C-alpha cells in the first residue's frame, strides 16, 4: 500500500475510533495506541456509560446481569430480612423493583441458572439457604422454593450454579460457625421446586469461599488450603456431583483463595489458565490481595506462573470476556481492572518478573508484561468500593458497596 | 489512628492530680489478692477468701445499634470468687466462676463495646472464668512464682470488674487478655516485677467453651511493673496472640501493647488509672499489619463522705464487622478477613456509688452511671458509617443498679503470685469500714 494511503487509512481509523469512543455506544474503549508489547503499558480509563438511578441506604453486594436485567444484593443489613434490587440496564441502570428475602441478614451472592429460567440467591447467617425464584418475567422474580437444612444453617456465603452432564447443580460454600468447620454442599436443581442435596463435605482452612464449575470440573477456593480441582463428571476419573474425585491441588502465594475463573479461550482454544483471587484483609476503605495465574494444563499438578498486583488495593470477584480474552476484576477501592489474558502468561523475561508479597520466588508480573489494559471508576471524583463485576453483551457492570451499580464500556484488545 | 500526645499527657496529669500520697493499707472488708501471701508463710495458717457478687442493673441506651433506644435489665457480673493459700503458703489458688452465661445470654447493653461476637453489647464471660494454681518461693532478694491454669495472661491493666464502673470500658479486648489456658512465671526484685506467659490464643467461643489443648503455647505475653512507691504502679506489656477470633488458628494474629500508671491511696478512697493500649491485627500469611486500633483511657475515683464518685474518659478504636440479623452480634468465626471500617469512640462516664444497704452478711451498694458517647469513622469513605448506623444522634447510656456482695471485695484481678502488688480495694466500688468480715483470714 502506498504510504500516503496508509496514512489516510490510519487517520480515518483513528477518527472513527475517536468518534466511537465519544459516542456513548457499546463500542469498546480503545487502549492507548502506543501500548507496547514488552513492558508496562498505560492503561486506559474505562468510560462510564451510566450509574444506577437509586442509591440504597444499605450496602450493595454482588450483582448478576442477564440480558437487560441486573440483580444486586444487599449485604450486612443487621436486620431479619434483606432486599435485592432489580434493574433495567438497557440504558442507564434504572431501578425496577426490589424483593425482600426473609430470614436473611446478608445476601452475599446471586446468580441465574444457565438457561436464565431461575434466579438463585444465597442467604446468610444462621438460617443459611438458597432461595430460588422463577424468572418467567425477569423483571418480577417469583418465589419457587427455599433450600435450607442443618448443613446450610450457618449461612451460605456463595452459591454458584452450573450444568453437569446437562443437569443444573448449585454449589454452596457454607460458613463456619462456632466450632463447626466450613462446608461444601452440592444441590441438584433439576426440580427447582424441590432441590435435592447430593453431597456435603467439611472442607477449607478455615473456609471454602467460592467455587467455579465448568465442563464437569469443579474448582474450589479453599482459602489457606489453596485451590482444589475435582472431577464431578468431566474429568475422566469417574467423579460425579454426588461423588467427586479430586484431580489436583495447588497452593497459591499467600493463600486466602477467594474466587476462581477457569478460562476457555474460544479464539485460541486454550484452557491452560485459571485465575485465582486472593482476598487479604480489607478495611472498608482499603484492601489487599493479588490475582494469581495458575497453569492447569496438567490438572494433577497445577502451578502458579504469574500474578497481578495493585498497590494499596485488593481483588474481589472476576468476570472474563472470553471472546476477547479480557479479564475484568473488581478491586474494591482500586475500582475495576481490565487485563489481557490471551496467550502465554507464564513465559516472560526476567525484567517482566516480580516477587509477590511475602514470597521469594519471582513470577511473571502481568503489569510488567503490558497486560493491564484498563482501569475503571477511579476517575469519578468520589471513592468507590467495588464488590463484583460482570461482562455481558458488550458492557461491563460493577456493583459498588458505597453506591449501587455502574455500567461501563469494555476495553478492546490492543 | 494515633492518640495525640497532648491527650495522653492530659490523662497522665489527671491521674497524677487525683493520685494519693502516702502508704497504703488493706481494709478489713477487702482482699488485695494474695498480696500478703507473696512469700511462703512458714508459720501462718492457710487463708481463704470467698466473694460472691451479682449486679442487678437496669440500662437505658439511646441511639444504640440500629439507631434504637433500648431499656434492659440483667444480672451482670454474677461471680463466685475464691482465693486461698495452700501448703503453708507455698501455693495459691485463684478461682472464679462466672454466671453471666446464664443471666445475660444476649449480652449487656454497652454501646461501643465489642468482642467475642458481640458488638454494642458486652459478652457474657466464661463460666470457668479463672482457675489458676500458683507456686511461690524466694531466693535471696528474688521472689518468684509460677502459675498454671485458665486465667489472665500478664498483659495490660486490671480486669474492669474490680474497677469503679459497672459498664466495662470499650477497650476491654485491647487492654486485657483473659480466660486463656496458660503457664506463667513472675519474678519480683524490690520494686520491679517481670512476668511472662505462654498460652493458647483462642478466645472463648461461648461461656462453656474451654481453651483448646492444641492451641496451647501458640501465644505469649510479657509485662514489666515498677512500684516506685506504695500505691503507685507503672506497667508496660507486650503480647503476641495467634488467631484469637478464629479458633482453627487461621485468622489474623494480634500484636498488643499496653502502658499504664495506677495510683491508689492507702485506704483506697482515692484511685486513678491512665492507660494506653494498642492492638495491631497481623496478616501472618502476607507478613504485614492489616489493621490497628488504639485506646487511651483515664479514670479516677474518690469517696466524698459516704458517696463514691468515679469519672472515666476513653478514646478507643473499634473494628466494624459484618452484623447478624441481631445487630448486636457478629459472625464468629467471621467468613473472611475483612472489616467494614474502624470507628473512633469517645466516651465520658460518671458513676456514683451510694451508701450500702445491709441484709445480714449480704451488702448492696446502689449505683448510678451515665455515659455520653460519640462515634466517628477514622476514614470518611468507609463502608461502615456510624452516623448512618446509629441514626445520627449522640448515643448515651444511663444505668442504675446494686452491687450485691457477700464476703470481702477482691481488690485486684489479673495478676498472680508475686506479680500481685499489695493494694486496697477501690472504695468507690463499694467498700465499707464496718463490713462483715466474711471468710476473712
């Protein structure tokens, strides 16, 4: 191509991108075009598309978005019942309604079944349960059932839902209480009106905090016991939800394993990495804890190969835009962070390595590898404390413990 | 959070002004621990003291948890205590049974208070509050003792139960370490006392909980005390406690410091204490400090004719944790390592103790207490907002009650063997010269 044509094309492309960036559409936020490939980059500031039109007096917890409807929980209510909120997020997030859950002082987690037919809400404390709602009308959830028994009574901290051989199951991380240890409870949701417990086990040191289920494998965040990988129907070891078989386990630096995302990249076909959230002490205004990258290509011997750290802030929950290979992490007072997670994360130069806090072994540092693409919500003038984040259909949504719900434009790949 | 130096200086000055001069003496209706038994008494008989106490109290708390105004009554500080010497004074036994687990299960309204899963209420103590056997001896100028059992680790100041207020100070969990399974040693040379102990860091999870054997020895503390003159006591101490709030041992550790000046007149009619205490919660996995709380407290008491008057000023940092459906409770153990903020509490408390009412060997000391509190987040942007949670008003508490007691008042609580300096009881707590000498030696 002629150089002048190249310049004209580049100018046109730049103009198009600039217009798109200012248009308020769902076109991805474009990273700094000067981003290099060999060292740290200047992350873009993620554009805000909207913020909830209602700020509850209560503390906002987790969020889950499906289609144009979002659900946000309330946390630490100190009351006998707790509401969750329903939002229309087709444009600026607009409150539609709320649902009050009885016998719950905290609603820590919320998720829909993969087909979107049901909403599952985890309740704490002392009458721990999952409450199941029909989403026949997603704007008006209707109570279907509540699953609670002696094993969940202490409180269900997180509830993940996934299909195993076509059947929906809920994976409940149950709090420790008094002298009782934490517990994993697996519930068959085939009949949402009558959920059936199929497995339970005391596990985690001292907690099992969260799980991630995909393709018949269950990843468990076991705090100081690291991450365990179980075959529950897809690992080839004969495991089932009612009789899991452990495939492997890994200790990540500093423990405090809080949450997990096992990435399956539809573009590269890679399923080599799991991302582990470390939740270290947080104060309600500051936080600590890194993202640890674990190579799970050998499930029986997973190993940590890289990490991502933000000084003065710690990670909470993740969501991955898998088609684009971008991980979005809630980072409490550090806002939202967007990381490029496509390609080889475990190979880097010595200059791209750092030593994680309280470790002696240098690991690949995603920041030094130029994989930090974007930062969101630190430009708003007021502090944020981001609990959860989710990439859905070309938008990134975040729940703010100091506010309600944010809608942002995603970043694009460099 | 840092307490301003000027504030600390004010506290010390206050203590100094109120403090008495002169020697001290023990009144007949009180018991200064086993002070007189620090050394083996080769000639004397065994001596035992028994004290039973209960405090029926009615408390009104305005703008307490959730912004509520509450009035409640309980039987607080229901204890049966005994101290005695064994084997011709070569051993001492301290035992305290506490009935609060039966009489105030929901805890005692105490806005700003915290600990062991209770918040804005004081938790009931363990049924077996204290059971410590101490051996004492001497070698030249050295007096020494060794203690074992469940009780107070050598750290900080006296237990609030033997101080002139019914409501505990907010810093109870910063300034004392109690109900631990321990082995402790103490040595005294002239006016100097040094103590050390190893113990299990786990705090009780219920009134009936016992120290976990597998946790024994994971924590330690040291305390140095100087007695420059009778009635005056300077103390500094340090402790490392492993995972006190997570019995499994995987919670945050604590590093605690304390310093205090205590003065009491020879008849116990005037008393003052100034103390500073701090607790840093330590993330052992990352080897970094996670949170820190600090407290400064000054209290003084005097008898004015038949009336006991006591004043306490306190500033204490409190961790804010997730609350249960009962807003006065927090999950134990917690479900993660996070807190939602740190609140700086300031409290001024005035207590009046009236002349005793006697019924046979039982004496009752009516009292009135008023406390004014203020709460402010140390970081304005914290998730926890005290203004929002307490409804925006200024919290205060008022209490009336009786200290009902049988037997001589124990003057001190929290020290064993040669570490227990002679001291009279604080008269403003309710001590009468004509009290019956029940179970006196």
